[in-house]
């Protein structure tokens, strides 16, 4: 399975990652690489918990990532 992961600079330090298709699936790390490793583990644990509870695993369908530039007034 493939999921979109959004990585953002943390407020104070490091990075924070979340998975839009998996509500509440969030992780963090000091570097982008560490954050990616951590979010992958979080995704695996999230999916495992869903399966154990007999719940459906969300799939990511029809997501399109675009960047929009706006000007400040």
C-alpha cells in the first residue's frame, strides 16, 4: 500500500509527519530521514490495529497534490 505523507518543519525543532488518508496517524523526528522511518512504523502500527479490530483499512484514491501560489495583499 502507498500513502501520501506530509512532512512539515516542527514549531520548535525537528519535523512532523502525518498521513491524510489515515486520520490521526502522526509521527516526528529530528531529521527528515528519521521522520520518514518513524511515520512508516506509525502507518504499520495503525493498519495492524485496524485489522486486529476488524475495521477496514483506508486506501488512498484520487488524491492529487498541487502547489498553489498566492500573493499577499
